[in-house]
C-alpha cells in the first residue's frame, strides 16, 4: 500500500487476526481445522522491538506547543504519560468513568484491549487538566471526556514537528509511562494491573531502562562481585 517492504510486525498482526477468525469458525463448527495448529506461521521473536521513550525535555517542548488549535492535545498527552493508558482507551473515556473524589479513572472492559476493566489513579496534573475540561464542558456524564471522535494524527505530527521531536509516536507515550512506572519501584503485579497487561512477556516489551538505570545496575553488580571476592579471599586466609 505504501510502496515499501512490510514489516514483520505488520504481517504478524494480520496473521494473528486471521488465526482468531479461523478459531472462531472452528468454535462455531463452520470449519474442522485451523492451519495455524500445524505450523508456526507467527514468530514474535523476529519482530524488531521499538524502544522509543520520551525524555522529560521532549515532554516539556511538546506541551509548550500544545496551544491554540492544538490545545486539545495537552490533556490527552498528560493523561497518557501519567496513566499508561492506550490512545483508544483515552478517546473512549466518558465523564461517568471519571471519579474526582476518589481521583481514579475507570477503563471499562468494553474499551480495554484485554477486555478487562481496571482503575488507574490520577496524578495532580491529570486531575487539574480533567477538571478544566469538565468545567468547560456541558457537564453531561454520558459525553466523551476529550471530545474527539476521529483522530489526532495530523495535530500530533504538527506538534512534534514544531517541538523539533523526531520519530515519536503517540503509543511511545505508553512506553514512556511504563518505563517511569518501573522506576517507582512498585511490585510488578501492581504495575501490570495499572498498565492493563495480563502477560509478563508483553509487559516486559514496554520496559525500557534508561542509561542511568543500566549504569546503576552495573555498579550494583560490580559491588556484589567485589563483596563476594572479598568474602572468598577472607575464607582462604582463614583456612
């Protein structure tokens, strides 16, 4: 379609959809067999994993250009960064899903990718942005929160260009949010519940340790090796 080589990830997504379709046909007794059972057509290991995350400087620059005709992006970006919600989940939010008293956002099962409902907490800045939207809205609990019914692609591309940010997709905000969530030190089970992941392997695909974290891990490993070496040396001397 785009006159370029299709990525392995794109092919896998279409094969996965075909596999689900054939499984549905078998469940309804329209087919007897599924060719996916006989051979491994989908190889997730061959996919090139995307690990782009947004820096705090890029976040500041992006929010700075979300003004006037792009002001509608600001609350969506802040909510995405502080909740790790998917764009589709955010755009389907209704005011009835927002609880300012409990400071929570409910992702109903019908809107969640995993078809499981979950609650995520509001940070102070998310609450502030949502309160502004609520006060300027008709205050109808059945209306969608962000008021967007089509897409934000054009506004997103323009904002990134004006902020001088390259190769950043909206879904990268989810990567960024989960990476920051990992840095908080919360137990993995709680982080997965917030992000809406059911499989550990899928969750780990989003975890992108920054350079300072990897350096800190190397220092800790080095300290461990040193302590063990000193312990072994002291045991040899004692013997």
